[in-house]
C-alpha cells in the first residue's frame, strides 16, 4: 500500500512536470514568449502578439510534440532491449536500425549527384531523406528478423544486430571518405539530430508509428516480467517465447526506425532513461516501468531540447550533443557499478 501511494505521488509529480516543461519548451527560443501567452494560445485563446501565435502553432508546438514522441519511443525501445537481452547496456540501436538509416541517408546524399535533377531534388528534400532513412532501417529490420527466425539463442541475435550495425557503419565510412565537403556537411547535420524541421503532416505520421510501437510494447508487459527471470522460466509459464521475441523486436524496430527517419539518430535516451526509471521507482515490474519510462523519456527529452536552445542566445546546439552529454555520465556510472558488483 505504501509503495502504491508512493508511485501515485511520483506519477502525479512527473505528469505535472511534463506539462510545465512543455510550456517552458514552447516559450524558449530566439524569440522569448511568456508562458502565460503560451498557455493562452494552446487553450484556444490568443497570445499578446499575433506573430507569437503563428510561431507557437507552426514552429514551437510541432518541435515540442516531436521531443515528447522521440523521448517516449526511444526510452521504451531501450527498456524492451534491456529486458529481452537481459543486458543493462543494451539500447534501441543494438539491432543496427540506426546504422541502417544512416546508410540509407548517406547513399542518397552521395548518390543524388548521379541521378537526373528531378529525382535528385526530391531525394535531397526532407521527405526524400525520411524515405531513404526508413528504407535503410527497414532493410536491416528484414535481415535481423530473417536471421532471428533461425536462431534460438537471444544473445546470438544481439551479436547479429551489432554486426549488421558494424557492417553498415563501415559502408557509411567508405561513402563519406569519397564525399565532397558539401555532401559531408549535409550528412553530418543529419547525424546530429533535429527536432525542429518537422511539419504537421510529418508529426502525424511519426505519431502513428510511435503509437503502433507503444501498443505492441504494452501488450507484452506480462511476458516482459516473465523474461526478467530468464528464457527457461518464461517458457515454463507457457509463454510462446519465439513469438514474444519477434513482437518485441518488431516494436523496437518501428519505434527506433521511425524516430531515426524523422529526427535523425538520437543517442543515449534509450540507454539511460530505463535505468533512471528503475532508480526512481525502485521496481523491476514492467507495469510500473512502462509508464514511468514513458513519462521520464518525454521529460528528459524536453529538458535536453530546452538546454539545446541556450536560453538568452540565438545559438542552438545539436540535440544529439546535449543528449550525449546527459547520457554519457549515466553509462559511465553503470559500467562502474557493474564492475563493483563483479568484484
């Protein structure tokens, strides 16, 4: 009963924090907008200036929603991978999907020069980049799924995913070696991640993809709890292990692939947030962890986006750099903690 009350209090605090951070995130930027005006604009009223309404609706709100979707999707992907592989250092990129997306984008950026101008202009547009990224992730997903059907050992799938990632990274490295300075700069900007270039139509597509991935994750909460005690224990409870593993991989692929396609590769959120949720709520029950990871992922991504805007300055830091600065100390702490436990 005490734990239940504690969890209720924590969830209430996190939900309130999410709402306040959403308002703060929208208010910050090159043009500072008071939170009161942001609240009025979002609740059907009008801000003090007409231009503020336009900025909020067309630029700030889509970026804030993108941050929430990215935080939720990557955090849940990390939780799924860490539970499936029973590895605290597993993240959403262990299946090689982010590397596949990078390969698709690198191929388009470098290969567009050899295509007719009509095709080249489309491929180098935002939708062309999204399409190339999605295709790269999808091809790696097909390869991982086909291999997973013939492998019983889950750790072998982890190794295969890492090998696919290494292979695609090697190809990307080769392509960038032969690229021009302009092509290399364009690819580098994409790899740094960006939440601010998404239109409302892109937000709708991303929302649908994230919703599908989260729904697949939600229906697997009980099997995830069983997996904590190992594959054999899960099988002894009558769980269809192969089917559950396939659904978990598919959910992670949809979440990671769609987010990477629309926002670029975002580091460390998927790796760090599940551990923060476990520390805050002091539980390994996925019924609690699912929702706490969801909320914390959104909150931390909004915080990182607020920091990246450097309040009071016109400069905007790459979102990937900020998430890495946040996540790297968490990973170092995990490595040190694991070493102490082994001694």
